[in-house]
């Protein structure tokens, strides 16, 4: 608890100190581009490249700061009985829209998977996991033998728990100290904050669940990639199922690259 509080305090301070200058930097770069973009003839390409780089990098920093803020100000969940397939479908759909080049497969079974969950927070967690999976695919070595991007999102009831797997054929996880990736500020990505999995872990644990890191199963692209597994307890009170959810049929959606 002390470590978690300390990490949250660090994140809060970083977010505050970095966020203040970001807006004037971005606005200044955009104004310079509008004001002088039409009159600069010499080295116009370099001018555009430099201003675009400033604006883009400020946006990247802004997204990192948002992660710091999210980690520092994580609200307490307000759980209700929820079919976990619903936030999984929504999170997968958002990634499908933004990454049509990656094949997204959903295998969520024919029956509702009911847990006591905060739909907004769980949706954020699943969105982070699926987004991380696509970034792992982007991070493969150029000479990788694995071709194409493929993410499998599946969920089922096992041993009286709800088990959710997000499997990708990306670059995979380090064999040593991989569980440390769940700690704040630990990352293998060049531009990562190391907070994505820490935020997911915090959300999962707030719901009484567990999160673990594994290699992709052998029958999935010969084991190339990673499998992030989340386990939640089943809801004891099943009378609060939202209206209209009981008849939801399972779907297996395959989206081919464009």
C-alpha cells in the first residue's frame, strides 16, 4: 500500500509539471505554421517537417501524461453485475476501427459471463490490453518469421472463475523478470511510460481479480507472441443482469487487413 501511494504521488507530480507547458508549446507551433507557412519559400520542406514534429511529439507527451494522471487518480470501482463479453466487444471494436491492418478475432462463448464489474473501468483495462497487443505486433523485428498481425480475444468460465485471454503474435515477452512489467514505470517499449499494464493490474485487483503474463499458446502461430490472462470471480448475485443481455449470442469476428 505504501509503494502504491508513493507511485501515485510521483505520477501526480510528473503529470502536473509536464502538462502545464504542453498547451502553449503546441499552440505556438501551430501558430508559427499558419503564420509563416505561406511565406517561407526556402527550405519549406524542412520548416513543415520541424513544425509537424513539434506538434506530433507534444501529442505523444500529452498521451503519456494522461497515463500518469490515470494511474494517480484511479477512482474506486462501482461494481454491478455485468456480462464481461460486452466491454470486451466494445474494446475490440475500437481497436478494429483504428487498426484495420490487424486481424482481430473474438471467441466469447454462447452464454453470459457475469461478474461484479465497473463497466467503464473494465472497458479501459481491456482497451489497454488489446492496444498493447497491437503495439507488440508493431514491435516485431523486421526479419521476423511471423507474418501478419493477429490478436485473439477469448473468454470462458473455468473452475468457477471468468478467464479472459488477450493473445497476440507480436514480439513476445522477456523470459526473465517478465512479471516486473506489471510494476509502474517498467516497459520494454522505447516510448512507453510503463504505466499501461500497471493501470490494468490496478483495475483488475480492485475487482478482486488477477493478471498474469504468459507466452502465446503453442497452437497460436506456433507460440509466437504473448498471452495476457485476466481472471475474475463469478458474480454471486445473477439477478441484476442488464435487460437485453441474456439473449446475446456469441460471435467470432474476423477482420482481414486492408
